[in-house]
C-alpha cells in the first residue's frame, strides 16, 4: 500500500506540474517584485578562492546552476550509463533510430539559429535550441494517456537521453571559455581514482560521493570547465555490477531465513542477538545482489525532478516582461531560439527518422505511426530546463540572456500544446497485452 501511495513521486506528471508552478512563480516574482527577486538569488552569501586570488562569489543562483545542476547532471549521467549498458541505447540496433532522431533534433535547430545569427556576437547561442527537457516532454506524454503506444514513450525517452548526451558534449567542448589546466588535472586525478575504484569492485558509494565532490567537482569548477560535466563523468564511475549473482543470493538468504525460524513464534518485539545478526546479513546480501547504479538513480529521481529542476526554474525563469523585452521578440536571437525549438526540433526529428527508415536502416517501433513521430518531435521542442541552462553559458549580456529565456519559454509552451493536441487527437490504439 505504501508503495502505491508514493507512486506519485516517480510520476512524470508530478515533476512537470512542479516545474510549471516554479516557472509561473518565477515570472510573477520577477515582475511584481524585481528587486526582491534579484537580491534573493544574486546576493553574495560567501566568497571562495581569496587565498589563490581567484575570487568566486557564491550566491543562491550559483548554488542552483553550479552545484545542484551538477547533481542533476550526475542523475542524467546515471540514466545515460544505464541506457548504454542495458537499455534502449545498449546496442547499435536499439540505439540507431532514437540517436539518429536526436541528431536531427540537434542539427536542424542549430542550422535555423545560425541562419538568423551567423556572423554576429549572438552566434555563440546556437546550442540553446538543441536541448530537450525530458521532464516536460514525458510529463505531457503522460497526460496524453493511452492514446499513444508504450513504445512511443520508450522512443521519446531514448531520444531525450541521446539529446542529453549530445548537450553534455556541446557544453564540455564549446561552452568552456578558458581552462586552468592545473585545476583540470586535479579534477581528472579524482576521476582516475574513481575509475580505479570501479575496476577494483569498490561498492561503497560514499567513496564515490566524497571523491567526486571534494576532488572532481571542485577541480572542474576551478578549471573553467563547467562543473556539471563533473557530475556526468562521476556518474559513469558508479558501479553497475552486482556483488553476487541471484542464485547465490537466494541460497544464502534461504539459509539465513531458516536460522530465523525459531523467532516465528516469539511475540516479543525484542529479537535475539542471533536474529539481529541474521537480519543484518540479509540486508548486506540484498545490497550485494542489487545494482548500485540503479539504486542511486531511483533514489535521485525524486530529488532531481521534485526539487533541483523546480529550484533551478525558480531561479532562472524570472524574466521581467516589459516593453524593452517584448521588442526583442523579433530579434535574431529570439527568432533563432523560438523557431529552432518550435520548427527545427520536430522537423529535424521527423526528417532524419524518415530518411533512416526509407533507406532501410531501421523501422518505426511497434504501434508507432508517423503522426506519433511528429507529435513526439514537438514535445522534444520543449527545451526549457536544458535550454535555459545553456543560455547562461552562451550569452554574456543580460538582455541577450533574458531574450533567449523568454523565447525558450514561449516556444516550449507552444511546442508542448501542439504536441499534446497532435497525439491526443491521434487514432485510438488497441490496448497492449
């Protein structure tokens, strides 16, 4: 019963709803009390790096964007690793279609944005419309209900994971201005330590957490490479192998359960030392039989979707709506971002998928139609969290950042509504067995 009562935590609709609430709250706060909003997020809490001469101001905005988002990217890294090991990206045959679709959803939006901004200072923002917000996309897809086959959700999830992987590479390669190699080496030493620990079958996750935070994350943060990349590479070192096979686990647990047999008829809540020892051993064996990667991903899911992403939205979606920003909606930045997400995403996903299937390299998932692919393409156009995150990396000027963010918000809303209508009005499908 408890499991059913807590199912809402992992429901994609819950995360999407909180994201909407946080976004609306940020917009209202930033427009009704702009000074309060700016002061709350940008007031310096403390400074680090005084000894080295490189002062780094820590405020709530930095906490959200550099620390909490590093944890979010750690979660994304766990998802990517699981999909690569035993998911929809675990083989060429499985990964080919969603990866090609994700590639189309990157190339065409980048081309559209570059068309409007080539040769200008804003050209650096080409990465903004390439992103997909998986929380929003899957949340809207869940609202569609049984009008779409389960295979479409699997396809969209794999596409979004592939999209995230490309976004991570783009951030690491193209949105790193200057690199302090000494600090980067310090961070990479931590990564090597974790990689060796993984190879030596070290399963104590605290070693990974402490080394990842104290060496990898701090090293990357100081180096100039965005700290979120540290979250991804640390995630790839988390053990994904079980300590014992299921046969050995069952055999040992059965023996321990037999040892607990004398406790069956005891009505007292106080257990014998022998019983406590057996229960502790069962708990330890259960952890050995589990996959640490899966356990951590499941544990982080509610933290990432119910706290980190809404908190990030609250601190970054507060765009002041005034005449100046409205006038910017026809600027090359706004047009490139909005059309990249609203047109480029669905067009790129559809064209690349269509070409891939027509050339005989693959086929659509069972029950999925071309109408479903177009609808999913529009849902992928909800860039939101990832697009807003890249906005702060791509643009230096505040007006450029605000313009891009407003374009992301408007395009994401329209893309979500269009995608929902396309999928909701699609022909009924037969219930899956």
